[in-house]
C-alpha cells in the first residue's frame, strides 16, 4: 500500500487531492510522498536490524534536497558518483562519515573535494584509480579510505543497460584480479584499505544473484584478511527492484534475511546503496492532456510531459502505470501516450489500455520517483518540471518549475555576431 490512492473518484497524495496541487503549481509536475519515503527507508533499515549497517541512499535516483534530507534525518548516508552529488548531499546536511563514492571516472578535483570533506571511503573501480587516489591523498597529507569495487561476474537478470556486474561491464575490478590489487593498495602510503564493495545491477527481482555474489566475495574476503588487511566494511550496493507493473521483487525483509544469513558471521559493518527501492514508488509524475488524436491505425493521447521529463520509456522501453487523476472518463481506449517532442521515440506509454482521456484531463504516471526528474533534460527547450513534496495534508514546492530565463542562463552571444 502506498500513499497515492483514490478517495472517491479523486487521486490523492497522502491527504491532499492531486488536482488541488496542480491548480496551484501547474503541470508537468513531480509529486513525492514523504510518508512513503519514510516507510521505504524504515523497511530497509529494519530488514538489517540484526547486523551493524548503514543505508547509503544512491542519490542518482532522485537528488532533490528534500528527498535527501528525509533520509539523512532518519540516519541515512549517501552513495555519490560525482562532485555535484557531494555538493548536494552536503547542502542537505549529510554526515561526511556516511558518504561512499562510486563511479569509474572520478576526476582529480572531485577526489580532492571528497578527501577535504572527509568522506568514509572511495569505491575504487580500476587499478589506475588506486594510484590516483593515493597520489592526491599524499599531496593533501590525508589518508583516503578505500574499498575495491569487485566485479563478481554474476548475471542479475535485468535490463542490459542496467546490468553492471558481468565481466564485460566497465564497472569494478575483476574478481580474479582483486586480491592482487588489495595487496598493492595495502602497500600504498596514503590509503586506508577498509572495505569491499560490489553492485551488480538495478531493478533485480530475485534474491539469488545477491546471494551468489556474496558467496563469491566471501572467498575473496578470506584471502584479503589472510594478507593482513583489516577489512571493516562490506558495501553490497543497491539494485533491489520494485513493482512497476506485475513484477514481484522480494520485499526488503526477505532480501534482508537472505543477506543477513550470509554475512552475519563476517564481523563487517554492512553498507547498502538502494536507490529505486526507496524512491521509485514514492513519486508520480502528473501531466495534462492537450489533445486526443484519433489516427488511422492508432490513437494518441498527447500530454504536456515528454521524454525530456520522464526518459525511462523511451530509453529502456520501461513501463509506468497510467491513471486518471479524476476517474470520470467513460470507457477505455487503447492508445499511445505521447509528449510534444519532435521524435517518434517520445512516448510515455505504448499501446496501452487507458481511461478515455479528454482534453484538459490530468494523467498520473506512477512509480516515477526514481530516475524520473533526475534524468530529465531541457531538450526542445522545455523548462524542467516543478517538484512538490506532500506530508499529510500539507504540500511544499521543493523545486520551482524552470522559467524561460533559466533556459538561457550562462549562455552568451559573442561580439563578432
Ligand atoms: N550503487 C551503484 C554503484 C549504482 O550504480 C546504482 C545505480 C545504485 C547503487 C542504485 O541502484 P538501484 O538501487 O536504484 O537499483 N536509470 C536506470 C537505472 C540506472 C542505475 C544506475 N546505477 C533506470 O531508470 O532504470
């Protein structure tokens, strides 16, 4: 049960009618439920109650300051992949000792920024990165906490674009070469080798790939310890899936029980990097129907949100549930729901049986809290949508709708023109 439910014919976000919010702020709109964010965080936290752990929210899924603050207020940390994410996390009040830094392409200035901030550790993704971090830490007179992101060569059985733990992926250091790199790292003067890390993919709907990964890594952990390295953290990454349509991913409790059973005797502090699982079903996107176009072969519901606002359907063929904000349409129609962008790939739903929307109707796209606004762009010079957070019967604009002025900010016309 989430907090986007009908009361009578009206879709509500917690105790506020979605229509009422739209009347104040317009469309397209991203809407987040604070109660859902909190519930998802607590479910994950409780799933690991039996072992020492920290939830480092993977903020690439949704980096709005209000969302970050919600999790930090509950004791969470953050998984970052850029200097910009670190900046946002600090702006929302993260404790630096709860920050882990992943990503294959960390730049010198980003490494410096993270070292000066005093983050917990870098999840190192290549041999060259080890050298780079050691050198920069030496220059700053600091010791850098590191874990090696181990690529375990396990298939998470998800979409190829979001599979990361196979040998052919660009991520992490191959498990066969990891021990040698641990030993090399341990000899570097400016590194504190404190952890082991993995992340095998996103939107996983089974527990077994996680368990297989842990089993493989346990053998490596033994070897690392035998080499005299004092490991303290085991970062298990993110990846637990959610229900968009009819998927049945394990609940956090089931995921927690399976992982706890495998790791409880290791004496390691566990870190998790959930993204989608915390925010995906805590957000919806709302658009307005501009036109209904009955084509020769297809019907099109043209709305005022597009692929620049919600890229997932165009990019991955992803499914987002479509619901009427007010259920007063008569009957259903099979249609494509499309945006105003000049590309055939600009669709939000395809060949979908939807309520027979009319001009002016409000359309809700469900499960849009993760990788929704965060992946939005200004393509076709479309200002990005407004973001709103609801808590109980109150709602607050947590990011203003962009203006036309915002679109040209920083641009200049040279004198020679
Ligand atoms: N940790 C690392 C190192 C990651 O790369 C990711 C996601 C996560 C954690 C969080 O994964 P999650 O718990 O959200 O599955 N844009 C795609 C998803 C890309 C995922 C990228 N990495 C989508 O919309 O489906």
